């Protein structure tokens, strides 16, 4: 039973970190898309204002366009941390799991 529980924890940690890794890559890709093709991104908000003007009344998207750089940094950090958790869990590498734990602990402090 002890081997079964350790395998369960191992694969749950791997699966969770893999999902976070994939979502972090998706957010990072979205951030790069916004940086590279900003007019296309701003056109989406203009179309949203045309469809529902009462919801987006007074909303200035230009104020929030610089937030994409913060989004890029945070998503890159999430990808890096989840990579350490994912690889450390599947390989049972104490160094990677220690790095993962330290980075997660630093985030919470």
C-alpha cells in the first residue's frame, strides 16, 4: 500500500504541474501575440464595444496594454516553476523537487 500511495502522489504532482505548465505556455503565447500584433488585439476590444456598448462604456483599453509585459514575466515564472515540479516529480529528483519547493515557498512568503 505504501508504494501505491507514493506513486499516486507522484503522478498527481506530475499531472497538476503539467497542466499548470501547459496553461502557462498558453498565457505566454497570448502575451507574445499581444506584443507582436497589438492593433489586432485592440480591434477585438473595438468589436466588443460595438456589440455591447453598455458593458464597455468608459472602458479604456489603452491603459491596460502595458500590463501584457507583467503577464509575460509572470507566465514565464509559472512555466519555470511548474517545469521543476513536473520533471522533479516524474524523475523523483530531489534537487529539482527541492528547487520547486523553495520557489513555491518564496512565492507564498
